[in-house]
C-alpha cells in the first residue's frame, strides 16, 4: 500500500540512511531524482519505471538502468540531467539502492492526489534543503502573486486562444505551471517556454512540461543573461520572478559587450550595479517583446524596491526606468504586502509592462498600493507570514484594469491583521477605519526629474558643488535666478552637468500623513511656549 505525501519530510526521512553512504552534497540530488522517478511512474501509466521491481531485484542497478533505457528520449534526458545512473551506481555499491527504491515505491505522488502546484512546491522545498547558493527570492513565487500576474498579463486572452507564455528564470516551473492551470480554468490553453540556470531545477521544469503533454526542451538549460536560449523567438505573454540581489560580476564582460551594441543588444538602455542584476532580466524581457503591429506583449515581473528608485541620476537603474517611461512601457505598478515571500521579508512590487497600450491608457501608469491587503498565514513558511486571498487579488486586478482612482478603508483586528476592508472613491466622506490611498492614475512623465548642479565658493574660497533635483516643468535658469543667486553671489549654475533621472515613489502618491500646519499657527504656538517658559523662570524675564 502506498503512503500519501504529506510534506517534504515524508521524503526527506530517507536522508538519515543516506548519510551513512553518501556525502551531504549528494543525498539531496539522490532524493530529488527518485522523487521525479516516482512521479513519472505514477503519472504515465502503465508504469514504465517500476521502483517496486527495483526494490526486489537481486541486481537493482541493472533493473534500473534497463528501465531508464526503455524510457522515451525526453524522459531519458531528464534522468541524465538529474545524474540518476551515477547516483544509483554508488548506492548499489553499498547496498542502498534497493531500500531507497522501496522507500519511494511506498509514496503516493500521483497527479490525482497531488496537482502540478503541489509538486512544484514540494520540489522547491526539496531543492531549498540542499541548494546553498540560492539568492533571496530565487525560488518559489507565492501562488497568489502568480495569480495576480497571470490575471493582469493575460487579461486580453479569451477562451479558445492559445498564447505562448515565457519565463526567463523558470526555476522548477512553479510559476509557469500555476499560470497554465489558472488559464486552463478560463478556457485558455498556453504553450510554456522558459530558461533556467540550475540543471536540477531545469530537469524538474522539463518533467512538468512532459506531464502536461508539452515539449520538455521548451525549457532551455543555461544562463539567460549570458545567452538567450530562445534568441529567435518573441513572446506575447511573459512572467518572471528573477532572483533579487543577483551578482553578475562573473559574466560582466559579456553583459557589457552586449550593452555596447545599443539597440542591437538586450541591455542597451543601461546597466544596473553589478551587485544586483535583477533589472537585467527586465531588459531581457523587453527585448523579447513582439512588435505592436504583431499584437504587442504584456509582461509581469516581480522586483524589490530598489528597482523603483535605487541609484542616482547617472545610475543604470535610473537610465532603465527613464527608458521605460519615455517609451510608455509601464502599464501598472503594484506594491505588495511585506513578508509575502519565503526567502525575503523586504518590500516587493509587481510591474506590468505593455508596448501596445489602449489609447485611453497611453502616457499613464496605474499605481496600486496593495500593501494593506493581507491576512496572516495559517502556518509560516520561512519569511512568509502573510498571504493575499483571492478577494484581495480580484480587487487589485479590477482596480488596475479599470484605471479608476480608489481609496482603501481597513479595520484592524486585535492581532494587528486587517479584519475588514472595502474600497471607496476618494471623494467619499469619512471612513470608519484606517484610510489609505489604493489606486491612482499617474502621468508616466511625473516620474522624471531634473538634476541641477550648482558650484559656489566655500569659506576658504575653494569651489564646492551641490546637486539639486527639480521637476521637469522647472526652467533651470529661472529656478537658479529665483532661489540660489539672490543668496550667494558666488554661485554658478553648471548646465554641463544637468541630467534627467527617473524614480518612482509610492509614498508621493499614497502618503497619509497630516498636512503641514500653517506658518502663523506654528509661530503662535512657539510664542505661547516661550511665554510659559518665561513665567516658570525665577523673577520672570526682563
């Protein structure tokens, strides 16, 4: 009788036995490989790989090798990526291959009991046990974040259509799989494509495509930033949750060479700092867009806050944002609640990019502040302590697609989590609970700013330089003549250093702080305070 899979611990228990015969760096891959074997065995009846037969054989390695040899070519490729024969040979040499096969033969990993998302989550959990080089946000995308991106990116797709969906940082295929399942429920079938750096994760993604009846090789193994595995293809729909804080020094020469190609390469608009290459994935996605005359493309990508406003006017990050604004590519920006991801508790954002906006949305960006739409997880997973419900997702999607301006009223529960919420027009009267801005329509060019450099002499007569930022509507010379020159006759406006930067601030449009008090009111308070102090001094003040 097979045992149902309850968690990764049910599989991971075998590690206690493997530690006696394999180094820790190898028992993880062995467990992962046999998990895939069992999944494929149960997902493609009649069984082509019989783990029970291997467990009972006098020559378990010979039986396993023979069964793998009879697999279809695509499945053999997946087994080769997982190096299962090399691992099995070592296990057989110490008498552990049979017991390992018996352990997995007793687990129920059938698709009827565990769908694609459950298996993707399981694979992510197993990978995280033995992958020590993963970066923040490298792996699992929360299902509600995946749903949010799919509903926004694929909003134009109607039943009967078959778009191609691409993920350049596919991982184990969890994001693509979740998207395919959600779209299938809407009557939309998709072709899945991707690329993944990790060989093991790529093998898992390919296994999922195989079980879906798709071609496994549509997920390419390799470094997306170094070499585009789908160089001749463009996609109408793209999703990505690229790793945060990705250091790209190792491929710096190649990336800089492609940047030097300008519009003929993927990274022409600018290069982010070498310690964080997440925006390189955004540029890669832009290069994969179909031309508007061919229907255009919509992209959903997750980033951290530095992608919105990190770096000064001369930084690569600012140059990339400026490119997005000047080409009117930003459709929607969504601020997510904190503590949503397993590997990080930092603030995260979803960008929806579109190179074929409807006329009514051109020149505008929908900002949606969903930071207050969350509930506590029933059980924490790593850093993930909060989640969004389907009602939260639907509210964000509706606000983003409608382009309406809305406020959010939230009533906090006793534990600090939102107990109730509702959306309301900004002009509606007083709210019963805490009120914040929720959705705003902002001109894209409002994110641009002008950087002005002023030189003047310090107290010793040496020249010093101060940088100021102003709006794009400000005339530099008029600004200098009114605000600087009257107060410092040595000051000079250095127009040679003028620059145009781009930064996106949610606080600017959703700040709920009280407006500043009028100056006369502040002066009156200060005078009253001084009078009270004077009255407390011995003998008063003369």
